[in-house]
C-alpha cells in the first residue's frame, strides 16, 4: 500500500508526462533551463530518448568538426 508521501510524487510524475505529450517544444526549453541549474540526469530525463540521441549526435559532430579544423 503506497504511503502518503509517495502519492504526490506519483501525481507530479503523471502531470509531467502529460505535459511532455502535449507540449514537446516546452520540454526542450525546460531541459535547457534545467541543464543550467540541474544535473545531467535531469537533462536526459526531460529530453527523452530521441532528444538524448540528437544531443549525442550533435556533440559527436562538433567534436569531429573541431578535430578536423
């Protein structure tokens, strides 16, 4: 049986998931804001797997471009 302190946490998580479904551009902005004051885990969780993949590809491309230059 869930305790009282876990129920608000689940409700917040459910609301966050609904927000991400309805406003994908906002989650990217939130991810950028969290990255300036949060941890890498917060950034990756808010971007999702597609956003994280794109971020990794961009970092690899920048590294290759800098090393060639």
